[in-house]
């Protein structure tokens, strides 16, 4: 159930974030639309590879101290609260 809840959140959150990022990209009047979309696609693919997973590592190892019994509950509450 927890995995399903996380998947639904990822889809909803991804749709919202993608729309906001795409709107900001297309709002740039200085570039043609096709160039804006190409730069957006390249940045979307490269930035996670360059920046890495530092934020995810910090969140999972330093900020929340949870044992295996309480971690699913905390993740579930966090996903519901964020949605």
C-alpha cells in the first residue's frame, strides 16, 4: 500500500512540477519555442546527473530518525501531507 501511495504522489507531483517548469520555459520570449523546449529537455536530463542525490541522502539519513517499524508510517504521512 505504501508503494502505491508513493507512486500516486509521484505521478501527481510530477505532473504539477512539469507543468510549472514547462510554462516557465515557454514564457521566455527571447528564444524560439523549439530552442526553449530543447534546452528544457537537455537540462531535465542532465541536472540530476550533475547534482546527484545529496538531498535524498540527507533526508533519508540525517533529518528523520526512524526505525523499521515507524518508517512506513512516517513516509505515508509525508506523502499524504505533500499531496
